[in-house]
C-alpha cells in the first residue's frame, strides 16, 4: 500500500555553476530545512582524474573556489536567519570526476539518497538532441525521487492550438 507520508533524510543537489543549478541549490536547502535532512552538494568535473601537475593544481584551485562559494552562500543564509547552525552542519560538499549523470547516479546509490534536487536547462529541439540532457538521464535511471528545477523565464514553447 502506498503512503501519502513524505520524508526525505538524505538529499543530493548536483551543481555545475549555472544559474539554474544555483536556483536548485537554494531549493535543496529549503527541503533540507523542511525535512531536517542531510544535504550533499555534488560537483562533477568532467573527464578522468587529473594526470599532470597543472591539471592537479587547476583542479585544486577550482575545488577551493567551489568550497569558498558554498561557504559564502551558507554564511549569507545564516546571517539572514534563513539557515541555522544546526541546519548548516548537515550540508556537505562532494566532488567527483567523470560523466556527470553517471557520477550523480553512482553517488545516489552509494549514499542511499532519497531525493535529488537538480537544475535542468530546459533545452529542446536541435540543441537538446545535440547536447543531450544530464537531468533527463538522471531522471530516467535514478532509484529515488527527483525534483527538477527550471530556469527563470523558462518557456516550454508548447502549442496547444487545434
């Protein structure tokens, strides 16, 4: 029997520095507050692990910037009284290397996430066919619930005229 009770304890929010993933991050923080859940912010660096010194150094700098950005956002939310210290202590940052949708799915399974909150760029037509959609791949394969967050001003370009 299905239950109308909704409880999320382990939320994942993949981020890629886009405006839409930032919007998804704030939405995920809100869900973290509502459910008293742990929130993992996951960033995937496309490709394999760094292989030479410059790549390793650039990766380290990128990770430092990501951490600093997350800390700044959480500081601002805490100063505004939106996030408490207790809630903030349940927010973590993880990074991985690889194909984004594969790493998101792998992390979801390994960490037993029960909700993924992620942005979708809303591409359609040729651009969607050419680029594909990380969010769509995750939605089709994830073992848990998913909330996709649309960009501001999203226009689905649907025509319902007969």
